[in-house]
C-alpha cells in the first residue's frame, strides 16, 4: 500500500519554471528541471509522473514537447516506462552526481585525494609559457613576423584539399615517410647526424619525445644525470617518471665530467647550445661523456633545440655523429626553426629501439597530425626552410648585437651578460641585492616576459635572468630594456 501511495504523489507543478524568452529550448528546460527533482528526491522513487497529455494541458505546451522530455529522461535512466502506463521515477543512489543533497563529507573525500603520486608530482612541476603579445624577452621565442606564413598557408591548404586518402587517418604513427626522408636529408647536411629515415620518429614537439623516452627507458628509482643549470621541462619529465636526478654541473669551463656518484641509466645533455647558458661542449668533454656512458651502459639523450643558431663560426656537429656504440638518442624540434605552435619535433633512435616504437606510440597516442607533417615535408623539400633559416640567422645576428648594446647602455654595470656562442637567448647575472624571481614578477607587471635563472637549478642556486631577444624588433627591444631596468630598480626597493 505504501508504494501505491507514493505512486499517487502529487506532482510539484509549481516547481516547474518554463521560460519562453530564453535561448534554451522548452523541451530541454523541462528535462533539466525534472531530472534535478529526481536527483534531489523531490520526486519520490517509484512515484508516477503525470501523463504526457495531462502535463501538456497543465503547462500549456504541445504534447510532443512533453514526450521528448520524458523520452530523454527514460533514455538516461531517470524514468522507467512501459506502453500504456505512466512513467515511474527511478530510485537513484544517494548523493548522486549533480544532487544538491550531496553531503559535505562526501565532497571533501572526493577532493582530498584526487590524484596519483605521479599526478601530484606533475602538478608541481615548473613551466613558462609567457603571454601573447609580450615579445620582450620571452626565452627561446623565435620571430613570427618574418615567417613566410603565406607560403605555409598555401602548402597546408594544398595538402588538406588533396590528402584525404592518405592524411586523415591514423597511419604512419612514427611519421609520414616523406617528412622522415626530408628530416634525414636535412640532418645529414646541417647537423652531421648519421641516420636513415627508418630511425626517425616524428613527435608532437621535443617535450613529447622526452615524455616517451622517460617511459621507455626509466624505471622508478633509475638515475638520470642531468645538466645543472638545465632545462627544467626535461628535468620535470624525468622526475615525474620516478628518476633519481643527479646534477651534471655546467659552469664557465663547460661540462664538469666528474664520475657520477651513482651509475646513470640516462644522461641528458644540450651540447650544441647549453640550455640556458648557450655554451658549446668541447671535444674533450664529448669524449669524456662517451667514456662515462660506455662504462655505465647509459643512454645519452641529446637535445639539439637550437644548435642551428650559432654566431661564432659554423654550427658544430651533433654528438650523435660521433656515436658508434649506438647509445645516443637525438631529439630535435621545429619550434625554434619555424614557430612553437607548430608542435612538431622528432627523435633519431638507435636501431635497437626502432622495432617496437610503433607499439609504444600507439599506446601513448603521441603521434603528430599527418596533414601538418605533409605540409612541413613540402616546406623542406621545396627549399623554403633553408631560405627561411638563412634569412633568420642574419636577422637574429643583428638583433643579438642590438640587444647586447642596449643592455650595456641601459642596465646597471653590476648586471652582466654571460658570453654565449649560440642560441636565441642570453643569461643576465644579477647582483646579490636583487632576487631574480622578484625581478621577474616586477617585469611581468610592466609587460616584460623573462624567466628566473634560479628555476634552472635544483641542487645549488643561481641568480639571474634568462632573456630571449629573437622575437623583438628594435622598438620592442628598446622599450623592453627600459622596462627591465625599472623592474630591477623596483625589485631592489622591495627586496
């Protein structure tokens, strides 16, 4: 008899608010409000809803509107119905999602431990993405104003128009063959890399390559020997993978190749243009690196992020060109050569890692859109990239000289630039009465983008600024330098 009384419960008609002047369809309004009543138990489980005809008459709506709302509620499991009978409210679990009656303790429990240990670690890692329109002085940012977007747009449109049969599926997970061939040819001539197209894996940027390599090569607790100061995003990736990070010190004399305390499973280096200092690894240090890797059976990850931009002599060959033990994994990116939002990078793998890599890529989903790869292959093959790089080397050399001159003229004498042989960024060292993070915060308030040098250290400390100059024209560099001086002065007052 209790169920019978519940089935005859009066429907709370006054709780329904139908607004005819809003954009939300009336059927959707009706569905949403009845669903909320069921979740919040304002409609008792087992009770009957009015017939579609009766509710339509009461609300002054078309019957089909009521039928549509009831059908959706039935499809989603709020109601049960059978032919010739009224719809019945389903007994949903207590504290169901969306219910206003969820207890505070249930919500607190859900929020208290939302992530795995790996997830917690990922949430704590540093990053620096800057802000749109702030070209002074975003570290590592290339100039977009001089990129031939007209040519790029035509190549991309052509491939998008005529590539439906081969470019819009999940094919070639290691990379489009045409792009792998173009990259291999480019690397042999420009960087001295010894490789076949079959060794190349196209990724969605260098960071995706580091993430994949960390999963492939490291077990929790394995030791990673990583430059200090060094690229914090690479350190973050190996840290999240459970790596035990040991510092490979880099200073004014280069890489200090002292025997590591613990045998490293992996050694990460930026030998052509050390990040962030911009120095180049000497031959004796390269040979010592190979000796240590051979002794400990270590993988070497060579990050060649902007070795093309060298302003003293010709670009030096990649250390992969000297690797006859097949333990160097070469990682490159088009972010600095072309533009960061392209999100295309690549790895050159030793033959031992090539066979199973399609399985790993399919597992992670870290493979790049084929239509972008095809357009990039055309951009390289038709000579557009080589012409663009030749032009940008000249522009960057001029901007580097301008930056150095303005730095010397505008900033205090005790704020000094490190000598750097390559790269599109420079390091400024601050005096002891300035804190680099305070300077960066003050610069940000003035519209200037910079990165604190201390972010690139973890076992020791540094105090300075990592400043990009490549994306700034003369007017932007002059204005940015004045604001940077103001930021240093303001931070001294606060500090």
